[in-house]
């Protein structure tokens, strides 16, 4: 493989990872507020289908994204209403919505499979795209990629450097304490659950309109679960989450390359590499073994290593909050 | 700021938590609010700090009637409350925790906040590391930070709920000194809610006494403790004397026990507790004493060393095997670890009894539980669920479920949150156990309790068992300095 080919592979990894990054950032916003939206897989399928169909019918790709965001917001508001207002199990609601989105998208989209629709236009950023290596990988892409990059930084900044971000994190850590400081915890949870859902919807539409163009039954089935796993994998941080998404994309690309190199080995074997890696990391992060490993390191490394390797979920994740 | 409460009532269904309480709190003074468990202290303070609205009644600040919509609203109007477990954000950095909720702008002004935080800390003699995270702070430091946050938020009236539980002697001194400064020099109003009458006498100038939701007395301080106790209970409950105790054979022996977790290493514990002995483990929370208890109960395996129980080497035995061998463990979280919230008392008994038959004889168990309810003076019925009981009754239930005979009884904070009368009853039960030759090992954050009831005390500080003391020759003050790591 020569340099140009390698750069092309890396650029495609970035493109492939972008919708995942968008969904991960959305779910991080939701979970940091204390709500788990488990419906990602169904939401993304529904958003991908509706986004593709509306884009095609209106001949406007942005209308497709708008509808995708709307569908995501609607699914998320069902989760929010059920768990915040009705006090029902977030897991049960999210899970049923996943199944619903899967079947509903197959049913409503059955007349639109394998058709040609609109796609997101390519747009290289002037000057930046001419930077050697980095330019073609990151800046000679399209707006979905740039939006994902913006979200990584934007979400991180919002969470860590702003007063609303503190309130958001506080509601997910210790809602009683946030309430005592004047935060309307349940309203805030509504806002971020719906906002996060809209981003997940945009991610779904980004598949059918850009990364994996078109629609067919179960088009991107599984990507929602991957996004949920990456949120945990990334320790609820957008930057680590983005790394997770890229790593996932890279192992998939590696699987494709290996597949070509060893055609006699079954496809299934290579396809399982990303999952294998993911489960290993999930088991390792924050376990006793990690701690033992850290303790064996020099003293000055321990604190930074721990910060990277130890993750803990928002303390009040999945628990409803009642005032007073 | 002058606070006036007029005819405050708070009803939960038929229960009258507050039944027409009126009182006045003047600026520049430290008040005490005392009363037995369930007297209505917390309800009243929650109303005053905006967590709950009263059913009826009025709150006046400097003569103006006010209505609080939330705790934040109360703070904005000048009333702040410091909870026993401070309402902060454990994984946050100190500065982020301080800033949360301080303003409505999007930007965070770290520099200004740091200056403010350091300025206020300095004024009250607190030492807070701005760069630390909350979960690395001690309970005392978290309290100081929360106090500073309330003061910066504009608190003129401060309510402190059992603030001295789990903090060191020096931190207590700093806290008391800061409260004196706030009242004497700055004219703030301070209300201390506490079960510890010694502290009330030391710090406060005036006490309000609640009983069954009503104000039953007020008293200038200092006064005789008996006067307060009589108002709290209607009569002076007699305190049980410590029965004499004869030294018997060793029951629990720890030999060179080392315990390691990722947070702390507890090295070289050598300990021998005899039959009938009451042995206290003292130390600030997280100093290693809880790990030693867990090692004795089989919940934590020691990395090195031997544990012997009644002469038998039990190192590495599981919790259940030790239970069968005559060990019992009563954890601190009554509803979290000790009892099952939704199960009835009879169901608890069935689970606790050693002979497990496949079919349950409900009739027999109900009778047995009814008997134990009488014996242990539990307010409740065999068919009540555990979460319906008050804290004191939950603790009695836990004791009623212990099997006899026991070689070793391990206890965490046996009387935490209980008033004088309930605590005394629990200790009577424990003395009875000791007469039967049970060795009792317990941890408590209440140093007076440890001094009063123990034969010997092991002091823990920073994971090290630094010394073993004879309780009869030690004062609570000395003990306080030892657990703070002083020689």
C-alpha cells in the first residue's frame, strides 16, 4: 500500500466514524444529565429511513437532515416523558422503542428501498485541505465530517467550561445538590434528552444521505448499539468517545484489509475483530486489574493514567429525581 | 437577620410533623434546636431552608413575610442550610463545585471565583485546596467548602445539621470558631441541630426544644444537661450503668493482618479481643477501621496474616461460613445493607433463622416475631414492612434478628442518628450480649459513645492502627486528637 492509498483509507475511516461521533455526542449530553436513552438503534434506523425518503421527495438533502433530527427528537421525548413525568423504567421504554424503530422503519420504508436519492455534496475547505497528510484526511471531506469535529470540541467545551455545562453534569451526578443550587433538574433533563435525540437523528440521516447512501431494510442495524457502547467505552467524555469511534472505524478498515490479504479465512472472523476489541476494552477500563497495572507504574504516572483509564458513570444515571 | 416562624404546621397525611411552632431567632446569636428522633426538627429546618413548603404558617425575615419556592430561592433571600452529608458534587473539582449555580451567565469566571473562595476561606480559618477534587477531601473540608459556598451565595442565616459527625477534633474547633466569628463579628444567625448536648452547651446561647412536633421549651445556655433532656423526653430517662465485666478467653485474634485495596493499605494489624469484651475502632471515615471489620467478617480477604475465631483459624472463610460459625455483622446502612425495604418483619425472621426448611411455617414464624417485637420493644407489627419503621425501630429489628449464641458481633455505627433514649436501649441489648460471652467489635464516629461503652479502643489514622487505649483512662478529647493523627 502506498502513501496515497493509506491516506485514502484514513480519510474513509474519518468519514465512516463521523455519524457515530455525532450520535455519541448526543447520547453523552443525554446521559450526563442523568437519563439513558436506550432507543438509539431504532431511532437511527427511523431517522435514516425518513431522512432519505424526505430528501429524495423534496430533492433537498437538508430537508432530509431536518426530518431526521425531528424523528430523533420525537423518540427522545417519548423516553423523557415516560421516565421523567411518568416515572417508568428508562431501560424498558428505550428498549421497546428500539424494536419499534427497527420494524416501523422497515414497514414505512418498504417502497423506497434501493432507490437513488440526494447526497451531501463534497466540500473541501480552502487552504486547510492543502495541508499535507492532515488536509486530505480531515479537511477534504463534507459537512457531516466537519459537524462531527465541531461537536467533539463543542460538547467538550459546553460540559467543562460553561455554567450550563456544570448544571448539566450536576444533574447527572447528584440531582438533589443541583436542585439545591437552583437547577430545575427535570426541565434540564427534558432539554438534553430531546437535544441528544435530535443529534442521534441527524446521525441516522447522515448514514442514509452521506456515509452509507440509500435505504434498505435494517440498513444500519447495530450502529445505535455501537454508539451506546462507545459512550461507556469513552467514559462519557466526547473526546474519548471520538477516539473510540475512530478506533472502531479503524479496526473495521483493518478487517477489510486483512480480508483481502487472507481470502481463504471466513469473512465472519474478521468482522468480529472490532467487537472483540470493544469487549476487551470495556472489561479492562476501571477494573481491578487496571488498578493493579497502574500501581505497578512509576508514581508520577499514576494520577494521569488513572484519569485516562478509570471511568465512572454519572452517579445518578438512570435514576428519577423528585423535588423536596 | 432576624428570623421569625409563626405557627408553622406541616402535616403528612394524619402525621403532624410540625404542629404549630412559633419561635424567634435574633441576629448575632447561635441557637440550638434539640429534640428526640422524630420530634420534627428536620421538617422544621427543611421548611425554613426552602426544601418543603409548610402546610400553613408564616416565615418572616427582618419582619417581612417571605415564601420560599426552592432551596436556591431561600438562599437568595438569605437562608442557607448545611447538611450532615454536604450537598456537593463528589467527582467535581473544588472550583467547579463552587461555581455550579453561582450565576446564570454561560461563561465561568475562574479567576474571580478562586479569589472569592480563597478570601472567604482565609477569613474563617479554613484551608481548602482549590485544585483538589471533592471526593479526595475529608468530611470536614467538604463542610467548610459548602459553608463558604452558602456564605458567598448571601446566607445571613445558617442552619447546621449534625455538623460534627465524622470530622476531626481540630476541624470541629475550626468550625466552632468560624461560627462564633460569623455571629459575633458579622451579625449572622446560626442554628445548630444536634443530638450532642455537650456541643450544644459549648457553642450555643439559647436552645429551643421540640417534642412530637411542638415547641415544648426554651432555655438559656449553658444549663444542666438534665434540664434539656427532661424537656426533650418529658422525663429524665435513666441511663443504664455499665455492668462489671470479667476478662475471659480470647475470641477474635488477628495476627499480622494486612489489607490492601486500591485506595488504602492497612498494614500489620495485631489484635486480640476477649469473650465479653467491647472493643471500639476509632478513626475518621476511611482510615481503615471499616476494612478491619470487613476482614473479620469475611467480606474482605486479608492480603497477609491470619484471622482466628474461637481458636479456629478462619482466614479466608466466606461471610456465610463465618455466620454459621457464630459471627454476626450489623452494617451502617440499615435499609441499604441490613434490611430489605419491602419485606415484612416476619419475612425477615424467616430469612434470618438458621434452620432453612423448604416450606415455611408462617404461623409459627409470625408468633415468634410477635414475641420478639415485645422483647425488643419494636413499634410495629409482624406484617409491617421494614421501611415503615423509624430508624430506631429498624435498628431494634436488626438486633432482634441476630441469632444466639454469638461468638463475635461486629457493628458499624450502632446508634447513628438515634436519640439518647433509643441509643441507651441499644446499648442495654449489647450489654446483655456481652454477658453471654459475645465479643463485640464496633466502629463509631461518636467519640463519646466509644469512650463510654468500650473496654479498649484501637485508634486508626491514615490506614495505620496507631495505638490501643484503655477506655477508662482516656477522654474523648484525647481520642479526638489521636484520630486526627496527633501524638
